[in-house]
């Protein structure tokens, strides 16, 4: 094994109904052999967390939420508190995903509060960072990554367990991932910018074929997978790439 324990997170986004989520969780449970060295996490949408959590309880699969509220329990209509998710078996939460930054107008400040809420609830934050195409073209990638990291982490202690997901916005939902050179460079930048220990994973159009490259790259501690995590054989192939690392 290279370095830290590899982590593969399947982000189901808002693609599946409750019935479909339950079906996929059951299929994965049957199809995925207990991994020897890879941590595997699935992130269903909120309405499926309880049912999927029950299906995968006591298995090698772990549960993640796709978001949490930026504050603790109280009078906040429509939010979901990290403190209420932890007892459901939620071990991780994806925070600051570019879709939420764009579609839910999330700011770095709100994301910092969500990161802090997770740490307080003993949920490991998966802080998503990444530049847009325009930011990359204008040479601002490093500045953007620095800002997202510094602001996103400013409210938690340095020793809090943490995952950073580098997801260049233009590579999400695209035809193929960013190039290996670009991803490696960004991971080097992130490591240099980080003032603490964290696993740093890559996300953006990963599939079973491209996973072989990521698994061979010691800087990349794992993957945040969107579409390919909805396909049992693709997801299995991605895990396999890390298991044979
Ligand atoms: P994708 O999504 O794998 O479908 O590009 C990745 C993500 O948004 O986390």
C-alpha cells in the first residue's frame, strides 16, 4: 500500500429515488468484496440515508451525507443538522461541492461553518475545492485553492480528521477527467498549501479505466466519484484499481 488508507467515495447526488437507492445499496453490498485496504463510502441523498444506512450497517461500506447545516440543531427550517446525522451512521459529509457553491450560492464562510458543524458532531468533512475553467485560464488556480482551503478550514482545529477533494469544476460531469499532469500538479499545490494532515482525493469524471492511473499516483489518496458510482461494475472496477495498488 502507498501512504495513507485509500478512500473511495461514491456521490449519488440527486439522481436516485428512495427505491432506486435501496436497490443500488443492496447490489453494491453483494457485488463488492470486503476490501483489504480501501475505505469505501457511499453518499445517497438525504431521504435515503436511513434506509441505505440500515442496509450497509455492519458491512465494509460506510455512509456519507452530501451536505449538512452550517449551524447546530434549532429553529432552521429545511436544514439537516450534522448532530442529527451522526447517530444514523453518517461517518463523512461532502461539503462545498461545486454544485452547491453554484446552485445553493454557498460561500466559503458558510462552508467553514459546515466543516465546523461536522467536526463538532464527529463526522469527517470532505471539503471540496477546485477552480472553474475561467479561473484556470486566467492563471488563478493556486489562489483559488489557497482561498478555499484557508477559509474552509479556519474554524476547525489542526488535528481534526479531514479529507480534501480536489475537483476542478470543469472536469465534473465532463467526458473525461483532467489530465494526469494537471491533477498531479494541483495535488502538489494542495499539499504545499495545507497546514495539517489530510487525505487528498481527486474527483471529476473518474471511471474504472482512468482509476488505474489515479491508484498508481502516490499523491492521490483516493477518489470522489459521481456518475460511475451509480454503475455497480464501474464502481467495482474503481475499487479494484485501489485494491491492487
Ligand atoms: P462525476 O462527478 O464523476 O460525474 O464527474 C464527480 C463529482 O461531482 O463529485
